C-alpha cells in the first residue's frame, strides 16, 4: 500500500517532461480500449491517472488551468496517435504525391484533436472538488469536450470514450437509451472511479463507494443488455435476399480509368459467384450491394458498363452501388466536380433513385478554403479539382420489393443522432464504404464498431458493404449476422433483419447526456462552494 501511494504521489507531484510523458503513455494505452482490441479494463488504470494529473495541476498558475490543459493535451496526443495512426496509410496510396504529408497527418491530426482533450481537462479543473465528486467533474467535462469534437469543424467523433462500453454487446444496449454521449459520460465516470481509493480518509470517508457504485452500474448495464438481447431475437424481412460483394481492390486501381475494364470484369464475375452447390449466384438475391465509389469512371456515362449491369441482374433484382456522379449540366460540358453518390439500379439498367453524400471528409473529399489551398498547390486525396459537391439533404431511398432504406456513405455512419432524415424513419440502413485507404490496420475495425453502434442507437438493422472489408449484416441490436473478413474478396448472402421498435434515444437524442452533464455540474459546483474556506 505504501508503494502504491508513493506511485500516485509521484504522478500528482510530477512536473515538466516527466508529467508530459506520464500523460502521453496513459493516453496511448487508453487506445487499447477501442476496436479491435476492446481491452476496456485498461481504462481502470489510465483514467485514474487523468484524475491524479488534474489533482496535481492545482500547484500551477491561474488555479491550475494551464497545467491541467497541458496534461490533457499530452493525454489526448498519445490517445489519438495510438488510435489513429492508420490515417497515414492513405498518404501512401499515391506516395509520389502525398508521402511528404504523412508525418503531418499522423502527428498533426492527433495534435489538433488533442486540443479538445486539453479543453476537457481544463474545464474539469475549473469545477474540480477535493473529494470523490471530482470524478463527476471529469465525466462532465470530458463528455462535453468529446461532444464538441464530434461537432466543431464538421465534427470527428472517432473513438469517443463511450465506444469502450460496446463490447460485450450486452453493455452496448444502453446506447438505445442514452446514445454514444451518454455512454461516454458513464465510461469516464466508471473508469476514473478507482482514483478515489487513494484519497485521504479525511477528504473521502468511504473511498470504496465510488468504485462499488461503478461496478454495480456496469452490472446493471450488462443485465439490461442481456435481457434486451434475449427478449428480441433477430427477425427477418420476408422475400428479401441480400448479396454483398467485397472486391478487395487496391486503392490505386479504383482511381485508374485505364483499369475500368478489369474493375467491371471483377465486379460482375464476383457478384455472380456461386457460394455452394445449391447457389445460383446473383439470381438468388433480390438486392445486390456494391461498395462506395465502385468505379474509376462516371457510371452513367459508360453505356457499355450500364448494359453489362443490366445483363447481370435478373428480373426482380436491383443493384445498390456507390459511384461518382457528375452534376447535371449541358452535354459536352467538361466535368470539374462531382458527387459521391449511391445509385439504385433496376434489372433493365434504369436508375431508380440517387443519394448524394452529405457529410464530406475534410482533406479526403475537399479542402478547407478550397480555392486558396489549390492555388498554393494542395490537392485532396481523391484529387477531384474543386473538391466533391455535398448533397443537399439526408433522405431515404425506395428499393423495389423491400422496405425504405437509409443510405450512408463511408464515415457518415460515425455521427450519432445525425443520420436520420427528420420524421422519415427507414426500416434499414445501408452503409457503403471504402476502407481500402487504410490497409490492414485497426481503422476498418473501429469504423465497423461505430457503424454497429448506430444500429443499436436507432434500433435499425445496418448493412455494410466495404471494398476491402469489413462487410457485414447487423441486426437492430448490434448482432453481426454475417460478415466478410478484412482483406478478403468474396460475396456475402444474407436475409435482411427487421427493425426494432423506435428506441428512446431515437426519440429524445442527446437529452439524457445533456441532463447528466448539467446535473453533475450543479452537484460539483455546490460541493466546490461548500469546500471553500
């Protein structure tokens, strides 16, 4: 016990580079709580370190706010470098053009995102108490800063702390009530609670209560989730048969117009591949699904490609596919910009419906201050001059002989509470993506984890078709019905799960998380006022 307290005292009293390295290592280890490792118990060790770093910041100037912010920045920098290192893979697809930017991406993006963690630590220090209630200060402040990270500058809520509570699946069911941000509040409070065990008995009379309450809360979440999973078995839509095609094309091929014939040949042959002695290929499916940005050309301007698709599809089967779509403009006009779109195509080659991606990826699909940066010689990873054109609104799509579908392109699936189009509740979600940018890394696993939580939050099945994987069919409670492994080519046949009843989160959105933050802030401020001499 003496050595344990000495270790904690060393963290609290640390300063300078020693303090920065403690925060950096704690943040980096915290990334192990995310997919594919899902080693969330590690946060029982790293979140208390965050508490002790903020405790020690009281010796600094301005009430310890700058010291707390600096500790938070180092913690966040370690967390995001370890969790987002795979972003660098995208800059090696066209290494001749982009490799020099790799260090800026691998270090610059985490450095920027760490500013939100710095804000969270500083905000926690501002409402810090001298007892166990400071755990609520940290939970409120970090949840608020994570929410801001998910919204400011188009938002990037990747690897929010709430995702640590999505494995096992029973724990994730609480998201149907309170969403990702509610899970984030609980995650920070629960995992930081062991810090109270080291408190002085005068400051905190029963230091074990915080940890005991946290463990009871985890147990309650697990019981609720297990009961929800047991009471709502997966049900399937009658007469709807899905076939997902995962081509596993190299990223440089997907943007090479000269490879168009090879791409089409592979898509068509793979889509019609028999998967067993009783399989009839694509004729077994009513909906064939191809991934995001499927072709290195404008599909609707290639008559031969459209004819080959029509020949592939039997009557009664439709194709849902990603494609780059040129804007509507007079014939003969040079196309300089385009949409990243999803088409629904009938068996006779008729385009039945189109959705244009609404939430574009900064630096991937467009540049901030596009014109100015292009004049300086910069170009986004997709090399579309002027950047992609964003869609005008979120919308559902009609699919023949199937329920209404909500299309999401790539990382549109990572934004909690911002995927449904108002009151037009669909019956299922299709997420077309291309994680081939990120190779065989942790990135695609994290992407799947986040898309899966959207299914739980909304009570809607999610069908995910990815170029290199991980393609999957997920039921409305997050159960993975079938999937294709990362880095493999193949087809996946599955029935379409039915939706669950509308969840509490789908009706009230972020209100529970906001109430938790507000109530906790009131409590800790009252405690702080009482503790002042």
